[in-house]
C-alpha cells in the first residue's frame, strides 16, 4: 500500500484489531522481504472485543493477512497478494514444525488472506469464477477453499449497515465520505468511533497543512469538515437544551422550598434528572399552587420505601423526625 489513505486503512485496522489479538502493520513476509498491509493473530480470550467490530472482526477470527485497495485490484496485484500469503503460510508451517519438535501443544490454524477492495475487480471475479460466499454478507467472495484460503471483500457491494462500517472506512476511495457520515451519527461510545474517529481527525489535520492537495485529499477534508461541523452544531444544541432543563429543574426546587414543601432525596434526584422541558414546565406550573409534592409529581419514592405519595411523605416527615409514636387507640367493641 502507499500514500496517505493506504496508511489510514492500516491505522484503522490496527487500532480496531489490536485489542483482540496481535496485529502488525507493514509486516515483513520472508522470502524476498515482502510486506503485508496487516497481519493479525487473534487472541482467543478477546472474542468479545472482536465481535464489536462487525464484519472486520469476523474476517479476523483466524490468523490472516489483510491487503487493502482503494480501487479494484488488478490481476498483477492479486498475484502479489497471493505470493505474500503463500510465503506467510510456509513461514507459519515451519514454526509449527519447530513447536512440534519441542512438543508444544498449541493448535495450528492455517492462515487466511483477505483482499479488501473499494471497487469490484470484475475481471478477477469472472476469470476465477467466484460466486458470493455462503453465510457471508453480499460482496464477500471466497477462493480456493482450504487449499488456498483466500477471500475478496468488495466494499462497494457490502450492505450499507453498521456491521460493515469499519471495512468500508478502510477501503476508502469513493466509499469514504458516506462512511464518515455514518460514523458521525453513531453514539460517542460506539466501538467504531473509538477506533476510527481520532485517526480520521489526525489525517484531516495533517492534510490541512499541506500546501497542495490531491482531489481525493480535498474531498476527504470537505467530508470531514461537513460531518464534524454538523456534529459540533448538534452538540451545542444538545448542550443548550440540557442547560435549559437544569435551570427549569432548579426553579422547581426553589418554588417548593419557598412554599415550605419538603422534597425527599429521591424526588429531588428525579426532578434534576428530568430532561423533558415540557414535563419540567408542567411541574413548575403545578409547584406554584401546590400544597404538597404529590400535587406536583404524583407518586414518588424515598430512601425508606417505594409507592408512597409525595403528600404522604410530607405529612409523615415531622412524625419521623420526632421519633415519637402516636398513641394507640383501642378498638371499639
């Protein structure tokens, strides 16, 4: 791979797969010093982390090489990938034999080669007579069964859903801009954002300082600016709404305090946690004329039990503070 978008694919792949096993970028494959874009050795104990990566995690469930192209690879490029794969397979086989001699009991698994391409290599697919792989999403093709263990992932033919997002980001090319927008709308804690967001922002910063940019680089900067400016605008809007909700909640508590209405801790937390401005406005209107918390909020719970109305809590409060019990009234016969 070469150029900045190739480096982007390596960074995203390494960041995504690093938590679920050993992942090496630009890894040297012996026999004429060949280099794989990514080599991944899955850690069996990290299946949970791998499952969060969608299709990428599934590709990396076994030892594999990943070669990424922002275009449809040619026959020559395919053969170069295949040569690395076979050299790596032999390298692993030699390691296996040495371990057997030392009586190491680790199970050996033959490696897989995954070629991820932004565009469809139509000539390759036709001449190799490849059909969509069973049990895989559309756009995934497998070649050579257990004899070669080679797969081609045509990113442009993958379903446009969250499970394929990281693979489409890595493939880049014309798929990058829409994939960036899909990434933006995910929750901030989404694994895909954790993996890719910082890398994308760093690349935007790097390209922004270049005096001259290629059309692809300029397109990437525009896509990033639009997506992240929209995200910042949404964040500011959400921040303003949260600020209004907090102000309204505090106003309700102030009204209740001025009117001498006790507010248990559970009710106070409920008021402060409410983010619906319409609900807060209704509570505020009721608080102005209320004689008890129940008039404002209905049923609430306090630290001593559930299902008590706010009015009951208020009336019971002086009795509980005094520590006295009401005298028992003998039942009339």
